[in-house]
């Protein structure tokens, strides 16, 4: 029965045609692979776009995110980005990914902001002390100690950091709600700008002696960075970067979803907690390191971390999932996310993945992924992952919506409530009516 469902689901790939869409701007094709050569290209969102007929799996792929990075630098951390510069197919799709390595005993991703993205981070190894600072006038520091499997959200535009408080290496993956989120390291921007900010400005802004600033400018690079590390934390009490988001754009740093309407405002489908009452728990989720049970008909389990699990994600345009696959054929069956592009990184196992572009081509683009490989599934397109290895597989994925939604094709077509008229399906899929009726009975019971 499982095999029959699997084959029929793939038959649907050539028939389904969901609409793909994105924002700022909205493309009129499934994707826009960035290309420097303007020949046979169109200009969209800062990049020339390859002719969609020439797109291939390599345009949506990146390898090597399983490799530990060197953290022997002054701050003791290395960020490995996977954005539109590494995966040209991310152009216009509103999401990217990073791996962050932290040295033991104090490896630091120093205070910084992403001017165009919210960040959702999951710890894979080690123990991190993390936090962000709200904007003026509160400038409140919200912090949490994270362990493997813990998830934390850093709202768009706010100063945030991660600090390794453990004795071993730490590793985290983070998704960001922009194809090119940008990064502003506070100390570097304030004290290391080119040309330098007028000393009198900094003296007055930070209430420092002028000689202190001049001395810093003359020290060695390493000493300068160590001193700026202290200065960066002082900045936390003074900085006032504006936070922004889209659809709609809130006029506060974040909007923590709350069911109690008392002292709340209604934004984007959720009532918002009074920002003064927000705490670290509103941006936190634990347990994403725990293997899930895959003893079900499709042999996979998706564990979502969206606005339902982290209320602080409300209005911030991003979420995360863990996907576990059984050995020998664990399948995340063909499905779409109507509101999100997905960027997936493999932690364990070997996955055969793919997506189907929309009519009239209905072309299947596939790739075999190994640990450390990254792949992008454009918003609204039917896609799947299939474990072709002899062992279990695990992947994490970021999605460019706080609540991306999921439409499993077979369940939606054969298991709708009430059922789609069998005559419609018989003609649409060119199957015997008895087979359609049988499949409806099977999937209807599965769904209901």
C-alpha cells in the first residue's frame, strides 16, 4: 500500500501547478537564478536572471556545511554564509542560511545586526549564551543559555550576539529571512569605519575620554579588537537601530503572539503581548536534538518550530523544522509551502531531493544530498526528500514565513473533506474511477 501511494504521488508531480510568489519584488516565474551575464536574462531585484529553461539543480545547491571551520581568530568564531552569493537560485526567494563555529571557552559571534533579516538559530553542539537588545527607550537585554537542540530567535534589525560558555567547540545553524541579510558588526562599524567617524562624535556618544579613543586607534589590531569587545557591550545600552518586517511592518521590535487580548494589540492575525512583558521564553524552543519516531506509512517526521511554538516569531517572517527520515526509503512526500521558500541542510544520511517547476514545463530538478549539503526549494513549488541510504537521515530547514503552511499533494487531492468528486479526479489524472474511489477511501481515513 505504501508503495502504491508513493508511485501515485509522483504521478501527480506532472499535473499539479501551484503558483509561486515572493515579495520585494514579486517575480512572475518560479525562480530567478542570479547570473552575471545579461545575455538572455532579465533584471530582477538587483540581479540578472538566467533563462528559467537553463536552470539546473546546481543553481539551488551548496556543499560543505558539515566541515568544521577554523576559529583561531581574535573573536573565536567563524560564520559560513550560504546566501545568494553561494546559491544563485536564492535570488528573490527571501531566505538564506549560515553555519557558525565557536571556539571553546569564550568563542564569540560579537554584537551585530542584520539590517534585512530575522534570524532563527538552532544549536547542534556546545553551550551558548545568547541575547538581543530591544530598541530605545528600553534598551532591554533578553538572554538565554542554549544547549543542543535549543532554538532561539533574534528579531530583525536588533543587536544580538552568541557566546560559547562551554569548554568544548560549539556549532549552530541559523536561517535568515533574506537572500542577502547583511551584517553590521557594531564595534567594527563604530570604531573601524572608513573614513573614521569624527573622534569628537564618539567621545560625546560614549562619554569617553578623547585620549582613550586615540589610544585605541594606535594599538595593534588584536589589542584593538579585544578592547572593542568591551566597548561593544557598552554600546548595547546606547544603540537604537530600527527593526522592520513586512506584511505588515510592525512599529515595534517584535510582536509576541498572545491569546489574552488584555493589554494587547492585533497585528498579522495575532494579538501582541505588551513588549515590556516579553521575555526570553517568548523567543525560545527546546528539544530539536531529539530523534523523532519515523514508524509511520511514509517513514518520516517533521517537527516544526513556527509561531505556534515560538510566539515571538509573530511578524518576523521565518521558521524552522527538523525532519527525521527512516532508513531504506523514509520519505517526506511531495508537498508545497504556500507561503515560504525552504532552505535545507543535511546533518545525517543521504537524501534524494527535488522540486517541479510550474506549467508548462513541469520539469523535475533533482539532487542527491550528503551531510553538509544545502538545497533550496522555491516558494509554492511541489518538492520532496527521499532517504536512499541504509541509515536514518536528519535535516534542518529554514522557511521564509512564521507560519509557512504545508499542502501534502496526495492527502489534499485524495483525502479532502468533503471528497473531490471522483469524476473530476478520474478525468484529471486519467485513472480508472474505481482506483480513484479506492484511493479516496484510503487517504480520507488517513486524514480523518
